[in-house]
């Protein structure tokens, strides 16, 4: 396949849905980056107020709740988005089924709490898990509204909800931490936004639940949703088996350190991959019967994603020690090692992320299942030996190998499904790779002479970013600036 100028982010005319997609991606891009920036600042502040053990014990609670939450809606929300007809008629059934499932899961959490506390030898989990798990119930009240907002591609409204949640959670957590609430500042802070979250979702989306419950609709929704649950379950295991291994083998303090390395190492994936996936899945679902348009949209998306993912990876590879020393302070030095390794995981997960949405939208969720199965097998084999013989570094290597192996398969299958030749990606990935290589060389050289201070770190990063932008712009023959202009232009006018 030859990639045309439209697919590569050139100046070709944008169709109405394409313009709306660019607009939504731009909104998510900007607001997600801003929210992640706030999150990073909040983590830096909280790291200076709390101990690694505080983050570790809350991370264990989060892992347990996340395991149970895998079945919170059985993929019914995704099924509503993908459904071309009768979505409104099936929504009430999905709402009541989701709410019932969440009530059952919360009951299981309460019963599991003493066992979790005993298994991880952390008595505080006996009460942390039931309190933190309340968020599972609040989320259910707005879950269907989220699905309809996504189906209508109203990501500006969703971004307002998420931004409000982030601000409230951040402010509440910091206030509680200053007041000396230790790990409770993280637990209670995460719940502080729940009432506003539900109110905003119900305000932005007119759908309200009725008393209707149709078993036929439920069977149809579950028929699609079960694949999503399988993918999410295996995907969760891949993403969290390393953390569970650290918690059990190396303890809560090391989990606190590892969780920080994961948050920074997977920055590009959480900032770009997950948020943009929310745009691409409903967008691709709208044009699922036109494979050429899906292919065009998929390739177009990869250039702006790679433009951010590659330099972020370079920063985590070259100067992780400086980031940790000047941002987190003393007591967190051990974050630098696993951060350097997990930065590679973040790059691979980010580049592979959009292909998930191709699989789901085109009705091939089984390909996603194959991906996570590969990753699950690899991490299951390597995680415990990695922890025993290599500590945090060994676990990070195991996680990176697992994510890398699945990502390669995932990208290959998407290319096969859309008839994209591997050589066609050279124009997409070539410029950011060249720019990142130059950026890495400048960072390695300049760090030897930069001042040992936070100001020195800022100057160093600024020099790296400047060199990256200049080289990438030249290597892409102006496509970088063209992409920025295209997104800004789309943001300034309403979608057709």
C-alpha cells in the first residue's frame, strides 16, 4: 500500500468525520496532556508529603479493586458503542445489569478484605479496600451516560468531567496529606470527586434509566461484551501481574517505588494511548463497513502519537536519575532504574494502542485476545524469577519483554487486517526516530555540563525538546508543523 498525503497528515481535504476525529483527538490530546501534567505535579507534591509505604499500601488496594472491577459491566458499555441499532432500547437493560453486577462485586470486595490484608501482611487493607471500593458503586450510576457521550463523539464534555475529577481529587489528597492523614489522603481523595462526577454526566447526557429490562438485549450485548471482558482481564493481568509480584515478593515499600516508576515510564501510554483510544473506537465503529476509511484514519493517527511517544521514551532512558532526584527528592532514588526500563514499555504500548480499536470496531475482538494471551504467558513465566533474581529491575525487564512481544503481534495483525505494508510506516516513524536520536545525543552531552539544580534540569530538557522539534520538522519536510496547524484549525471550528 502507498500512503497518501491525507493518511500521513498532509494538507489533503479532511472529510466531515475526519475533521471531527481530528477535533476530538486534538481535544483529548491537549486536555489529556494538561491533566497528566497536573497529575505529575500532584505526585511530586505528594511524594514529598507521604512515604513510599503509603503509596504502596494504596497501590495494593487499587490492584485488588481493579481485579474485581474487570467484571463491573461485562463489556456492555463497549457493546452499546459498537451497536449500530437499538442502542437506546438496550441501554436500560445494560444499566440495571451493570448496577447489579457492581453491587455483587462490592460485596465480594468487603468479604475479601480480611483475606487480602492477611495475604499481603498489611492490616490496614482490612478497612482500606471496602472504603476505596465505594467508587465502584458511584461509577455505575454514570457508566451508560459515558458510553453514549463516547458514541456521539462528545469528548469535550467528557474531558470537562475528567478535568473536574482530577482537580477535586488532587486538591483533596494534598489537603489531607498536609493534615497528616498518610495513606488515607490518597483513599479519601479518590472518592471526593464521585458525587460531582455523576452529576456532571447526568447533566451532559439526557439519557435516564427506565424500568425496562430485556433479556434478549442482554444476551446480544453480552455476546459482544464477553470478548471485551476477556481482553480487559488478560490485559489487566499483563499490566498488573508485575505489581502484584512486587507486592508479594518484595513488599509494599518496593511496590510504592515501582508504582512511581510505572506512572512515569508509561506516561506516553496513559497520556496518549488510553485517552485517544476512547476517540478512535467509536469513530471507527461508525465507519466499520468502510475498511479504507478505517485504514486512512489509523495511519493518520499514528504520526501525532509517535511524535510524542519517541521523545518521552528518550527522556526516561537518558535522564531518569535527574528527574527522580530533582522532582521526587530523597528516599525515591530507586525509582530511576525501573523507570529507565519501563520507558521502553510505554513506547511500545503507545504505538500498539490504536490497533486495539481497529480490532474492536471491525468486529475482530479475538485478535486483541490473542495479543493479551501472548503477553500473559510471557509475564507469567518471567515475573517471579525476575523479582527473585533481579529485584525491581528484573520485574521491569519481564514486564517490558511481555508488552513488547504482544505489541509486535498486535501491530502486525492490524497491518494484515488493513493491508498495510511494513515499509509504508517509514515515512510515519522515520522523522520522530531521527529527531529522538538527536535529542538523546544532546541530552547525554549537555547533562555533563548543565548545573546540578532544578533550573539545570529545566534548561537541559528545554534544549532537548528544541533540538527534537527542529530536527523532526526538517526530517518530516514540514509535516510536523502541518499536523499541528491541522489540529488547531479543526479545534477552532465546529465539526461538520
